[in-house]
C-alpha cells in the first residue's frame, strides 16, 4: 500500500532520495523512446513471458524500497515465510530511498543467477531500465506495491499492456473504503458541511497515491455532498504532512471540523497531529488512515485522537503473495496476472487488537 507508507508505505519517495544519475536517466529515456510494446506478462517484455520454467531449486531476489519500515519489514517476513514453505532460495535487499541502487542490485541479482526478481522501486523513473536488464538476462520480473512501466518513467501515463505485473493492493478499492468510513464518521458526528473541510494529503507524483485519494474523494462525496476539499501535496511522511497541513489550517480560519485522508497512515497521522497541535479537538477531527500501523499507536496510547479509523493493509500478505506468484511462474510457467490483490479490512480503536493488527 504503502501499502502500503514513514512510508506507505508502499508509496513514499522521501525528499532525501538521491536523484538518478544522468546516465540512468538517459538510458531510461532512450528505452522509453525505443522499446516495443511489451504487454502484460504473457506478452513477454514487461513480465518476462519468455522465461523458461526452472527444473531445479528456484532463486528469487526481493528488492524493497525503505526496507527498515514496518510495512516492508512485514512484507519481507511474509516473503521469507512463503519462500521457506516452497523451498525457494530468497534474498531480500533493502534499497532504502536510492533509485540508483536499484539498477546495481538488479545487475547483482542477475550476476548471482537469480531466476526471478520482485521489486519495489524507490523511483518509477528507473522502471524501463530494470525491465530491460531483466529481459536481457532472461529473468522473470514482478513488482509489488507500486507500479512500474516498461516503456516510460511514469506509470500514470503508461499503456496498461506496458505495466509490469504487480502484487499489492487496489488503490481504488482502498480509497473507496477510506472515503466511505470517513463519510460514516462525519454523519455520526452530525457536522455541517459548510464549516467542514476535507484534506486529501499525498505525494502527487506517485500513481497509486493518486488512485487512492481520488477514490476516497468520490466515495465521500457520494454520501456527503457539499464539503469543500483541500488537496495537500506532501512527501508521504508524517512530518512532511504535518508541516503542510499546519500551513493549510492557517490559511483556512473559521473551519470547525476537519476530515483527513491520504495515501497512507503517515499523511493522516501528520495531518491529525498538525490539527491537534493547533488546538483542534480530537472530537472535531475525522481522520481515516490507510495502513493502521501508525493509527494503532494512537489508539494504544489511550489518549483521545482524531484518528477515527484506518484500513489495515498487511505487508506479510503482499510478500507471501508475491513469492507465490513468481514461484508459480518459474516452476510451472503459469502466466502472472496483470495485478493480484491482498485482502484489507477496516479497523478502529475498539477493533484493531481483536482483528490482529500488529503494532510495535
């Protein structure tokens, strides 16, 4: 999501991420101009359709951005558990926020004879280069969480046939659940649309974030029309969201009630914190997170919080599903679906523990 999210989780590229080298950008641009249409997995390129089944032990490398964050730690754990169950030799690599490191680690995985790669890229601009390296080496390629385009740097403008097969969560479905729950909380509170604002906070160059936020807006408006929305551009971190929402609050005096959603828990927690620090009562804040990994900490503190609910996305489910999907491709030649989604569930202060949300 996000994820998954300090991340998403599955959708954060912090400002500390180093820019791509000129060479990497040049190669990515050249690939975008010259690559043939790759299609989804069964059409080769984007999903390694030309890769032959493996008869012996399968080796997979899982390259994750921000691997020290809770969602991705869970994702790695789920991947390792599934790999042990299937007898797969799995290597997990933390790319941090370094897009340049992605290329080097893909080359390293190829040199170490990995049969398949699962990647969560820190920056989608490096996607065409990753696809080409995997294709040239005859290595199966799957993405998790965020989308990657085989023919260009921006998945949002990519033809569907050129998106690499992906395992993760449905941005539209998740966003709709968030917007629906936010509307329920608004209705329960009995607020007036005229003195309420919705805040949509997300990193606006991340495709999956845009999908989530748009769906949340639409679902909320379908039930609660007439509430003005404010889009807030963030870096998908709690502090980044907090700073931007604080500025938004200053620019909108007279608003009594605030509804907050975003790409991930980080955006919502940052927004809720900014509002509460400015003296807005938790009772006047309707925050609905996406992830639940930060929301649960607010609930566990026992203190009043504007975080009213959160959609729980479990990184373990994504990691396990990704390994299983790539294993099936490598072992039996089964085509990978264009997208495969892990389950989600809405939780709140009363239900998160009984529904199994891990919180550390």
